[in-house]
């Protein structure tokens, strides 16, 4: 018989109400079942929420990883552009250095310098543009690194949240281990990327330091280039001044050279005329006197000197009186000589006819090299040349040319100043043996001076031909 549990109902019937144990157990079971259902529903809802959170976490993680990859690619591209910018800057610096060297070596004219300055300005503009671009890239790199840091921080938050959810959910150990392994892998990747970011930041700092050093070096080079340009400009002005002075000097020298060339041509022309006249006159005198030279012991030198060599035929020793023999020779020689030199072919070219008396260096017992012997011989040679002049001017042929001879014929006593050797060469002539020949030094000479010679002498003496 079932055990009854009851209580009295005194409000209505006045009887007691009774509940059986089985009914109570059924009610408890029902409550337990309801609680179990509610708990299962709660677990199912939690699992759904966990799955949804995990999917969202994986989706966000994939998105953050995609952003990290994009950031890494941007950083790599930025590093490449920085390297290219550094290479371009180095190339520009080389071009600027080469430009400065060319400016120094060339000393070019202003037009070339303006081109170089324009090129320099263009290169500097490009360098500034590259520097600006480099700064933009560095700013972009800093922004990307900041975003990467934010992504890493967000990822760490997600991983923390994931660990919390896994801890709260109390999922099975296998799934939990997988999640923990995935979390460890993601943490390792995050640490590796953080190290890579630190390396990139260190490389960025190094590149910025190098860029600053390059900029400072560039500023120094530009300052040095500006200084060199100023020096080159000063040197160019000095060079222009020197060139102007040099051009003036060259113009003056050219003018002088032209004048000298003109005068030199005149000298050459006169010399040619002089030589032609000498040759023709010498040939005419040879034709006239060649048969007589041997018997007179006379010769016609290349300089038109008609020389009488036999002293005993000319004068007595120490005497200025002409011998009869010499008078006879002069009476035959001088009229014919005057006829040749006063002919229409030569008379206008002859400026002087000289009668010269020469002696040896000997005078008795006096020293041949002393002054007294020289003076005594000078007096003797002058008397002899004067007597010869007096004699020939009295000849009838000379009288017919008296006026012409008066303006040209002279007598000169030269003492022992023109001694000759055995071959008739002056002692200072390179062809002479340097030893005086007493007989040949005692001589009488007739010489003519051609007008061309006087013209050349005047040109030379005037200093117009140096």
C-alpha cells in the first residue's frame, strides 16, 4: 500500500489532502528533465556562438594576414624604391662631381657654363624630387609599420580572446590542443614578423642616416662647386682680360711683323738688285781688264775691289810719290775704268768710288804692333791715296766726268788696318791662315759702292729691320 503524505483541508471540506511519493518523484523527474533540456539548449547555443566566434576570428585573422602580406609587399617595394633612390642619388652625385671637374678643366665660355648651370639646376631639382619621394616613401613605410603594429596588437587581442573563449567553453581536449597549436603558430609568426619589422625599422633608420650623410655631403659638394664656379668665373674674367691684352699685343706684333715683312721684302729686293748689279759690273770689268791683270799684277775681287798688288811698281819704299810705271798703268786703267762705271747701265747705282792706300805693319825698327808704326803708316797711306787721286783726276777722260767724280770719288789711307795673307784674304777672314804677307799688304785699291748697299744699310740702321 502506497505511502501517503497529506495535510488537512480545513478551509473547504474539513478533510485533509494527501500527495503520494510517486507523484512527488514524477514531479521531480519532470523538473530534472526540464533542467536537462534547458542545459542542452544552453550548450547547443554556446557551441553555436563558439563556432560563430571562431569563424569570425579565422575570417578576421585571414584578413589581418592578408593586410600583413600587403604591408610586407609595400615595405619590400619601398625598400626597393629606397635602394633605387640611393643609387639614383649616388649617380646624380657622380654627375655633379663630373660636372664640377669638367667646369674646372674646361674653363668654358659663358654659354657652355649656362648650359652646365641649367643642367646642374635640373639635376638638383631631380635630386630634391627624389629626396621628397624618398621622404614620402619613408612616411608611407612608417604608416605601414604603424598599421602592422596595430594589426599585430589586434591579432594578439584576438588570440587572447580565443584563449579566453576556449577556456570558458570547455571544449574537448583535442579541439583545444588544435586551437592552442594554431595559437602558438600564429604567435610564432607574429613574433617573426615583429622581428622582421624591427629589422626593417633598423634598416630604415640606417637608410635615413645614410640619406642624411649623403645630403650633407651633397650640400658640401654644392658649396664647393659654388666656390669653384666663383673661382672659375674670376679666372675666366682674368683670362678674358689677359686674352684681350694678348690680342692687343698680337695685333701690335702682327702690325710690326707685317711692317718688318714689308721692309724685309724691300731689303731682299734691294739685295737682289745689289747682287745683280755687282755680278754685272764685275763681269763688265773682267771683260774690259782681263787681258791686263797679269801684266799689271792686279786682280778683281768678288766685292768689286780692283787691287794692285806689286808694291815696288806702285811707290818707292817709304815714299808717297807714284812711280812712272804706276802712272803708266793708271793712265791706261782709269779712263777705261771710268768708262765702265759711268755707263748708263751702272752710273745711277754707284754712290762712291774709293781710292784706298794700304801698308804693311812694318815701319823701320818700330814695334809693328805699336802706335807709332801705325800712325807713320797712316800718314804714308793717306799721302799715297791722295797723290793717286790727284793724278787720275787730271787725266782727260776723268775731266769729262769731273762733276760726277767730284760727288763720288774719295781717297782713303787705311795704314795697316786691313792686312792680308799670302792669298789676299783679310786676316779676320775665315779662309785666311791668319799670317800677314808684307808684300800683299802694301797695295792700292779702287773700290765702288753700290746704291743698293746704302739703301739696305739705311733700312738696317733705322731699326725697322731687327
